[in-house]
C-alpha cells in the first residue's frame, strides 16, 4: 500500500493496480505528477473547484 503524506490510499491503489493489469502498463512506475497534469500550481480551494466544475 502506498502512502501519500502519511495517508493510506487502499481504494485508489487497487484502481491503479487494476488499470496496470488491464493495460499492461506499470502506472506506479510511469505515473504522472500534478505538475505534468497542469494542476500542480493550484491551492486546495482551486483544486476542489477544478475537480467539481472542470476548467
């Protein structure tokens, strides 16, 4: 199980594992950062707005 700043994430870990098996890609190895997704600069409120409302 991976920890993000000390937080256990078993559900998303399972989803990443399933996606890796289904596609034959290791998403733990290949994963993207928030900066690569273009959202690394957002603060908490901006990120929540982005997730709820999109661009």
